[in-house]
């Protein structure tokens, strides 16, 4: 993703564009977690040089069945600290895909109206 954005940043800056981040940290919904997620997104912007006008933040998933032996145990350890699913025999989905769809539709409606999404970036938290 970083490479794609770096290579296509100029195009992304010329057209209406939006970015959404999916992470387990967003699920927490605390002020500290929100700040941490904003730091992740800002870090991505600094690394790539891309500053989308619209940023959405959503809770993620834990797909244990896709992980190898070591990664499963590392993620389970982190999940235990977060108080989320630790059964490594199954996957856990925390993403509110309806909220992702709504976020996308709102953005597309803005583009269709030829309205500028805004001059400053706004964060939309859909962690819970």
C-alpha cells in the first residue's frame, strides 16, 4: 500500500480521494486509542506524502486461521491484553462493514456533487 501511494501520490492529490484505516486499536474507542490511530494515519501520510481530504477509521479483524504458528500466538497475546477474541481456532471480525459502506457512499456522493470534501482532514471513528 505504501509503495502504491508513493508511486501514485501526484494522481491521488489531483483527484478526490479518501483513505480508511482498519485496525484493532480503533476498536477500543478510548481517547488514548483514538490518538494512537491518528498517529498511525499521520505516520502513513508522512511516509507517503499523501494527505487525503477524508480519513475514516474502523475496527479490524483477527483472522487467526490465516496466521502461522508463531504469529497466532503473538496476536493472541495482544488480543488477550485488549480483551478480544483469543480462540486461535477461529477468526474474529470486528469491522462494521455497514459503516465502511456508508463512509464510502458519502464520499462518492460528495464526488458526484463535485463538492470539495473539505480543506482539512477529518477523522471518522467507527471502532465500536
